[in-house]
């Protein structure tokens, strides 16, 4: 079975989706079979980062369609985009697939409820995607904030990456978010194999020891062997695949470091 990796943030604009897209791109170039799922049901946008054209996007059904009880569920392949087709000059030793989302207020509102059937359907879809395409990694892009909508993303994940900027709102919110995850989303005795805290847009005045101290003192310890932090001023919201367009840039180096980290978990 592949590893399920959930990308989450308490607040938006922390670089979560762009990091997910770049790290998935890098791992696919290295030979991994990676699948991305856009579970930001309120504000989906992974297909925009991957520069999927409107005509091609319109021919692919969305996760919202799959979860909509009023629409018949068709073959899983109708919901999957092959990202490599968008990058003719880039060679993938592995594969990079995506199940896109769509802006659908009615479905997003229904998914935000407490329906156990919804949770089960989402978890089944994650496992079906992983199994049918024999994926090494499934990356889940979840919405920001504390929301019941995200519970299946926590319950399904082996690894959790949290993203926060270096502000009081982000730090306090992330701390409360992770406490909520431990109390609400995980059963007694359950834990993530690893939690990776990514502090993005860290000012130069903040030292690495400051970041590490915050992680050690504040982040709840419902993880497996380690709690890790990756901090950099370079991690910012570029909204593009910089690993492909700016391979020698500092931000590309940061994304490659995160890919290295995920491969060692």
C-alpha cells in the first residue's frame, strides 16, 4: 500500500498547495508513482498550479462529482488527469496523476456536515485511487482551518504536513488545530507515523533555534518516532511549478529537501 500524506494549514496563503504540487512533481521525476487529490472542497485550485487548460479540465470529472449523491459515479478514470501530458519537455521516471476539484457550493456545503457516510465515501475514494493506480504516494490537499470536512483526511493519512507562517495567529491556530485533530479525528492509541511542521515565510530575525523550540514546546506529541520542522524564508506562495521553471532557485531546493524528507519516512 502507498503512503497517504495529508497537507493541511490552519490559515490559507501558507504555501500548502504549491508545496504539495512541487514535491509531487519532484517525486514523480525521481520515479515514484504519485497521485494528488484536491480535497479543498471549498476553494479547489490544484489544477491551476499544474496549468491544466480549461478544455482539458472540462473533460475531466471532479472529486465533487464523485461525492455528489445526485450524480452517478462512473469509471474512476473519468476523474483522473495525467499531469505529465501538460509538461511535454519534462521526463517523468514515475507518474503524476491528479483528481481535481471544482467550485460547487452545494456539494461543498453538504460535505462540510457530520455525515458518517460522507467520511466513509472519502476514505474509500482515497484507497480506491491508491489501489487502482498502484500509487507510491497519495497527497491530500485539504482546506484550511478547523473543519469536520477534513476529518477523513486525517483519519486516512500516515503522515501529516502542517503549514504555518511565523505569526501569532498561525502559531496559535496550528497548535489548537493539532489538539483538535488529536481529540476529534484520532482514536485512542492512534497516531501519525510522522508529523512535519513547515513554518513558511520565516523572517530573517527568527532563528532556527526559535523555530525548533516552538515545535518542541507547543506541538502536541501524538506522532510516531519524530516531530520535524522545515523552515525557510524561501517557502512562499509562488503558485507555479518552480522545480520545472526555476530548477536552480532557492525555493526549488527547499521543495527538493521536503521530497527527500518524505522519501526517508
